[in-house]
């Protein structure tokens, strides 16, 4: 192709993507739709500038207004999470976790976290699996014992595992990492924080998925429950641009500040800092109502899927108390096949490992589960009635084997009523409207 043809092809694909999402049901648990105001902030000139370092301590000139925005962003993050220190420079949740590893661990130290199959993130992963903790920091990773019946960490088994290491005079974890990528229920931070601290560990909580629910007062409050530091993503249940942040007690601010810059971050995507600031303002104003509706929608969708015959995990505790639910589809098909079937009918979700998949020889490409998140649909104004409709669409495709083209046409019609962003100050521009700023 000629350069102009490449040029136009890219824009055509961008516009097609926007059109597709206008007609689809977005259920990826790690995504959200930003407000028009956030979108405006991230196309500002901030994205062309450099500001290495901390506000008022920059390596670069030209940061007069950038500094003020970043200081406001940090102030709002402290207020939303009740934190003494906030750092909004990490460019992702993984980057935030690496900064924590840098601040509090040395190579070959032990970290305790969830396994990926039990809901841990790849940034917790062992070196042999190319996980971040092992590959980047050379940490040894021990797993929390996990009870898949309650979809949570086993408290007593965790204590036993640590005490057995004490008895055998083995090294103990230097970092206990709660949180993760599949977090339907609050983790037992209050029950284990003092125990880990007594055995010499720093306690972190990866709130990448549930930061918006924590900020909205609808999940748990890790900083009050005993963690030293909390990392987060700014674009999942917290509905900002893609990025990360760290909040902590004041005692850790010097170590974290240096671990972010110069240790792990150079220029930190300043347009996204502006977008984070707008999203935090929206969360402070609308977050409680939004988070409450997210949890209500997740519980409604879980119950509706269960009513139709799906094996939704966590039934013993009401399926979920967050935005996410996990469905065991192993008796129907591999998760990848369900993912593709639904994607072809404009329902966007992803395959997911089940806590017991490895035992049955299943892996990422042959998972027994799928993962659904309702935070983006909630931002579009959907409530319990729409969750019932979504469950019906999924059941018709997966269980009843209805014609995908027919169901897709119904989904396109269904989505016509949900095109605006809710829980935001300004919502005139539609959620997935393609904004052309070329001539």
C-alpha cells in the first residue's frame, strides 16, 4: 500500500472499532469507558511533554501547569482512598507493582500471593512462567492456599504454611500481596495483616480491579484493615484512562517515591495524569452511587446466569461482592470457544482459568471458565433488568445454540438505548462516539 493508504486504513479501523463497541455488550472485567471529559483531557498537549521526577522537583522545564494538575490528582487520590501518600505516576498497575517490589524487596526474597489460576495477576508470577515478580525482580513466589468453594484465601491454611516455615527455619515472605485479577470477595486482610507483620512482612494489596469499588465504599478498605501500601489501575472499576497509582501510609512515601522515579518510571504519560485527575473528581462526586450499582448488577447477572443453568462460582457466598463473576463452562466447551462464540455475537468477555483447571490439565488456551465484569455496562446506565436480558442473550447462544446472527441483531437493537456515559459531570458526547479532530 501507499503511505496515504496505510494512513487511511488505520483511521478506518479506528472508526470501525468504535462502531462495533456502540453495538456490543462490553463485559471484560479489566476495562471501562471513560467520560467525555476524561477523553478531552487525554488528547491535550500534556501528552507531548516530559516531567521526570516529582512535582516541583522536575528534571524538565515547562511543567508549570503540569505540576499543578499532578498535585491536584494526588490530593484527590489521597481523599478518595483515605491515604496519607499517593503517587499517580505509575503508567500501569504492573508498573505500580514493580515499584512496590523495588521499594520493599531484594532479589531472591519470598513474596506470597495468589496463583494465577486462583485469581492472581501475571505480575505476581514466578520466573518459570515469565511472571513479573520472578522475571524482573527475581523474587521467589509462594502461593496463598485457596479455597475454591468460597473463592477466597484459606486463612488457617495460610497461617499453617507460614508457621511450618518458621518451624523448619526456612526464609519467610518479605512481602504479602493480597488482591489480584479475579476478586469476587474481599480478601481476609484484617484476619492476616497482623500475622504477616509479626513475621516480618510488608503487606500490599493489588486493587487494580476493585479500586473504584474501594473508593466508592462498596468493597473493603485495605488501608484501614492493615495493609502498608495499595497499588491500583485507573481504568477498571476506577473509570479513568489506562494507568496506575500507589497509595500508602506516610511512613513509606520516601521509599515509594524513589522506587517510581528514577527506579522504574521515566516520563509518566502526563496526559493520562490529567485524565486520572478528571476521573478522580468524578469518583469523589459519583463514586458511591456507581459502586453500589456495580455490585448490585454483578449479583443480579450472577443469579440470572445461575437460574438459566450456568455454574457460577462462589454460590456459597452469593456469587460475588465485586464487579466480577466466574462461570465454570468446562462441561459445555473450553472457555476460548465460548469467548469466540459470544464475541461473534457482540458480547465481549474473556476466557479465564478456574482454580482447579491445572489439576485437570487445562491451561490458558483450554480454560474451563469465563470471566465477566459489569462495570462498563453499569457506566452505560444498565441496571438489574438489563442484567437479566444479558443473561438471556448468553444462555440463548451458549446453552440453546440459537442462531448467532439473530441474537447479534437483537443485541445491536438492545444497545441503542445505552449510548451515554453515566456517573459523570458532562455526558453530551456518546460513550463510543469517534471524535475526529482532523480537518
